[in-house]
């Protein structure tokens, strides 16, 4: 009997310690986290919510969380999609979207009826990386472009793209496109070819 009485008193003491002032005894609490439990629940539900019939995600404007609602797209790929869009401009179409690493024919087919594109494709590439077909509204900024994006310029292969980035990191931003001629391996002829397709901003 004494043991049972001691356990009962101990339980009441723990309940008293866990109950905050003004909180009804036995009220449910979320331990170890701030914020409203209802808001947290709504965020989770929204994150997992499938697209409604006819609903489309704008891949040229949607956040990573919205993009995750598409089939076969997880958090990592969604972040990669947004990063690519930020660095290289709008996708403009499924063909443009296919430039993102990790996106293949299977995924394109799975999301084709669930996406739309509000922007214009910035750079059209044909053949292998390094050949530019046409230029849209956003030329390549050689002062911030990655090696992958630099390789879309004519005459710029992997080695020259790395040389541009290394020179930029060592000497600072290029004052003009003509300043690219100072990069080892890039001469006036290449500068002339990319003039108009790239900018130094």
C-alpha cells in the first residue's frame, strides 16, 4: 500500500511540474519545439498535399517546397531546380527544364501534365554542352557564371571554363568581355565569338 501511495504522489508531482500556469491539467503539449502545433500540422499537410485536378506548378517561379509536390521530385532535386533557375534563368519549357542534373525522360513524362512555364528560356543549347544555338533575354554573366554555364558559350570547353573561373577568383571580376583575352587559352577570336552572348556585370 505504501508503494502504491508513493507512486501516485510521484505521478501527481510530475504532472504539476509539466503544467504551465493557466494551462488546464492534462492539456496536450508539444515538447521540445516552438510555434503553433496547428501551423506545424498545416505545413506538413501542405507539403504532402497532392496537386488538385488541373492544378499546375510554375517551374519558372515556384518555390522548392511547391516543386516538391510534383511526382518523383524530392527535397534535394527541388533545391537543385531552384538553384539552376536562379543561376541560369528561366526554363521556358520541358526541353529547357531537362538541363537540370537528375531530370530525365521518365521524370519529364511524369510531370508533363502538372507543370507550366511563365518565363522565356534564357539560353537554348543544341548538340553537346559548349554549343550555343540562340540567346534569349539573359546572356551569360562571366563574373558569376559556373563552369557548367560558361561551357554553353561557343569555343569554351571544360578547360577554358575552369581557367575563366580561376582567373576571376585570382584577379577579381572582369571589367568587360574583352578582358577575357587575359585568361590563358582565350584569345581575341574567342572573345569575338562570345561577344553579345555574354556580359561582364
